[in-house]
């Protein structure tokens, strides 16, 4: 059943329906817009289907009330006893100042209405007052009532003639339009021509003006009513939205109507075909058309979307689980498809615009444009479905012209040096600015240029941020953080390649360091194990050599051999101890017993102990020591090991018959004591000073000389472990070692001097085992010593027994 929805017949039917539905959607939209455009009443803002409740009706009522008020004002001006009076007297001052005509002269000068109208038709002639000062500013064709001219009236009354010439000019210019407006409204408001009925009542309820015989109550019951009391300045209406606007008319009523009230009623059945009737018919027709168009738009729009969604899901498939297949249409580059879609949208918009502009639509024109819209929709839907298939297969840019161009440009740029690339980028940036200025001009092109500038700024900032992150990663590697890795997904272009390369470098360093650490651990374990394995047989050798020496060996060669054997075994013992000491220091498995030690006294004592050895080699010891005590925090056994190693190093490698300088400098200001020992080397020192503190390094001295190559290394490590500083200085054959320790003060305590509290306070398993082995070996040595004494005693007794027998 599921495969039925993916069949060619189902999809073909859906495509056909989609085109038909889209055509209906286009036509319904066209009629909707034409209805709105052809309406002169801005009906598109209406939300009510009842004309009486619409904004259009309320606006029409206000327009009619405004025209009625103007008509009533004209009746007060131009009628006498309810009839138009051409002989009505017009006081020009009252007309200009108050916009009233009372039919009497109240300010001295008046004209007949018919004369003023005739004067306006004949035209007003003006004089140049600057050239002829005694001449009036205009030619008086008609004289004012009672005078030959305005000048005569002015000369007799002493008023300003210029003011009355101004009043006359304004009256002649305006009164024609006023009379014309009165006649227009007079033809508009007869009771048999309009659905609006009105009546003006005085304070005694007598009718002043009216276009109906209906009473006040009957007028109110017509449908819509308005009551304006000019005396009480009050307004009443069944259309509450008009109340505030109706108050504005109270300030412009004629003086003759100040003590009256106006009652207006509109027959909402519209029996007379006036403007209310015409607008009502148009409104109903408009509303029906709009409603039908909107319903068609919604239905056709929803159907079109449903069909498009169905085609989007099923296009390129023959069933639910099948792979997406392509069509020949999918070989067209994506840019052409997007261009077709854009062109379709443009054609649809242009067709809608042209049809909206047509005053009268005919069937032929509608059919022609319908065919165009159908063809355009076929092309647009086909292009859309092709894009959908490409998105699903992941080939949307596979045959893209832009992709081809970008790849070509990218290859060209990558094959250039970085400076050439930057020049190309800047050239493209400048060319874009120039092109925008040419195409859009200076002012119109600024927003587009700013857009390009922001895009360019974004890429620059991204490049800068990525380079900054790369520099930060390099700093991490430089500082020893070999586990630091870049997230290469955050980088682009060359920065990504650089980040990947740095990651590989870090991995290589990490691997090398790991291998070196493993090698160091293996070497340390080997040294420890070999040292442990050597100590037991070595102790036996030393004890047995001692036992042999206790025998009365007469052979000189045997005695010499024993002496050599003793020296070599002792040297091997010292080497083994050095190896164990170096292994403990490097692994951190060493405990310091802190105590206050007078470093100066220790050096002086050491000088005494090594004086005999130095004299054997002809070394002259010269000592310079500062006054005072040099108390330091240190481990007594380890500090002695440092000093002993330095003096033994001098004894072994110093040139015979030379001087050895020992300096002890107590620096109270710097709160430290500095010890230095220097000598002239017997052999040339052709290596770096830092290499002498490495294990098993003895310069170029032959392996036949004494020394293990561990003395200086152990001395340096023990110095640093006790918070000191160990420095070696080489200058030709001059060898100098400087050792510095902080003096004891209230600011430093043993806890402060410990490098690592846990390492200094805890003895590891290896040291405990080492201690046990040392105790075992000590017991063995004492045991061998006792055995040696017993054997020696038994030998002596045996000899004495032999002698007695002899």
C-alpha cells in the first residue's frame, strides 16, 4: 500500500493538481487585489460585513453632516424668508471678520449680493498705488449703498479707506465660491433626494429649517440619529464613535442659529438611491468578493502546500526505503535552477502587476496570462523538486558553476605565496568597492559597501582569533603542556592545516617524552636492582678480603694483590652507594632530617679532614671566611655528602702542586651564605659546565682514573633538594663550584624549606626495603667479623700447638 504513494501515476496526478491549484490561487489573489484597488473607500481596512457598523458608513455620515452645516450657514447668509435673495445686503466688514451676512449694514459700508457676484464675474481691476498716490487701489465698478465710493465714506466718517478696500477685495474674491457651495448643497439636501432628514428647531420648538415633515421623534427613529443643541453645546447620537468629532461643529455655527438645535436622522433602509445607498451596495458587493477570494486563497494555498510537501517527500523514490534516483533535469547546474525560480517569481509578479493595472479585464487577456502562469509554475516546481533530490543525495553543489569557479580560484590562490594571496584578497575587496560605486552611485552604494566591509571585517577577525588561538597553543607546548590539542573543526584554510600540524608535533613530542620517561624509569630500576644485587656479594668480598689480611701472608705478591683487591672492592662499594643515592634522589624517595647546622664550621672541619690528602698531591688550600656564624636548615648527613663530594672531586681532578681556593661569604643582607671552591684542572675541560652535573660525566678524563661521574650530580641534586643553589663555572682550566643556602631566620622554618612535604615526611616502600637490606648487610658484616676472629683464633691456637709439638 505504501508503494502506491510513490508510484509515477500518483506523483503525476499530484503535479497536475499542484499546477491547477496554483492557477486558482493566482486568480483568487488577483481578484482580491483588484477589488481592493478599485475601491475608493479604502475598504481593505474593514473587518465588519455590516455596512451600518463599518468605518466607511461613519465617515460618510460625518461628510454629510459637514455638508449640511455648510448648507445651513449658506441659508443664513443668502436667504430671506427661506428664499434665495440676490438683493440681500452684505456688510463687507462682517463678512470678512465673522463670515456672516445679516442683511443689514452694521459697520458703515454694504453692497447688494447681486452686485458683488457681478463684480466678481467682471473682474477686479487694481491700480499701482505707488505710482498714483491719489488713486484708490482698485476700480470701484459698483458703489456702496448710500455712497458714491469708499473714499467718500472715508472722508465723511474719518475711517481708513485702505481697510475697507481690503474688505471689499476679500469679499469679491470669496463670495462667489460661497454662493456656489450653497447652491450645490441646496440641490443635495432636498428630502426627496437623500436619505438624510434634518430639522432645525428654535427654543419654542418651532421649525427654522427642514427638509422633511417628520417630527423630532420620527426623525430619531429613522435608524441613525444625531442631535446637536447649539444653545446647550451638547451632542447626542446612537453612533458613539462620532460624539467627539461632532463637538467640532458647535464652534462654527452661524449666529442666527445660536439659540436652536439640529436634529438629523438617516433612514438605514436607504429607500432613496443617494450616496448612502450606492456605498451600501458597493460595500456588500465588495465584502462578498473579498470573502470569496480569501476563502479560495486559503483553500488553494493549503492544497498547494500539501501537494508540494507530498512531492518533496516522494520525489526521486519508487518506495519508502529505496535510494534516491536522479533525472536528466538534475544535470542542470544549480545556479541555472535558482535563476529559473527567480525568473518564475519575477514573471508571476509582473503578470499580477499588469493585470491589476488593466481597467477592464477580458476573457482573452485572462486566458493568455493563465497559460503563462501555468507554464511558469511547471518550470518552477520542476526546478524545486530537482533541488530537493540533490539535497537528499548530497550533490547540490556537485555540478555547481560557482563551485567550479571557487575551486579554480582556490587552487590558484593556494599555489601562490602568502603575500600574493593577501594582494589578491585586497584587490578583490577594492574591486568590489569600485563596482558598487559605479553600479549604485555614491549614496545608494554606501549601505552595500558597508555590508561588504562588515563581511570582510568578520573574516579578518576570524583569521585573527584563529591565529591567536594557534599562538596560545604554541605557548602551551613551549611551556611543557604536551597534552594540549587544537579542535581543528574551529579552524579554516591554512589555519586548519597549521593546527593539524601542531597537533601532530605535540603528539610526537608526547610520544618521545613518554618513551624517554619510560627509558629513565627502566634505567633507574636497572641501577637500583643491579646495586642491590651487587651489594650482597660485594660485602662478602670485602669481608673475606679483610679476613685474608688478618692471616699472616708472607708472600709479597699476595699482599699486593690483597691491597689491590681491597682498593677496587672499596671503590666498587662507593660506586654502588653513589648509584643508590642518585637513584633515590632522582625518584624523590628520600627523607630529610632537618636541623640547624653551622655551615661555616662544617667547611672548616672538612678542610682539616682533607688537609692530609691534599698534601699528598701537593695541593695548597687557601681559605677565606667571613666573620660570624652561618646557620642553615639542612640534613646533616646530606650536607656532609655535598661537601665531601666537592672536596673529593678537587682531590681527584685538580692539577698537583697547585692552589685550591675556598671562600665562605655570609651575606646577611641577602639572608644567605655562599660557599665556593675553585682549582686548576689537571686535564682540559672541553665540555659545557651544565654537562658536568649529568650522571657518569667526567669530561675527557680517562676511565682509568678514579671517580664514578656521579659526585657532582649527587651534590647538585642534594643541594637543590635542601632549597639551595648549585652553580659551576668553567674558564679554560679553571674549575669553580658555588653553593648557596638561605640562612636561618624567623621567616623560614623547616616546613618552608621542604620542597615537597609529602616526599620529605614519608618514607616509601623502597627506602624501607633499602633500610632492611642495610641492616641485614650490617649484621652479615658483624657476623663475618666474628667468624673471622674465631677462625683467626683457631689458627693461632693450632700454630701454638704445632710449635709445642716441635
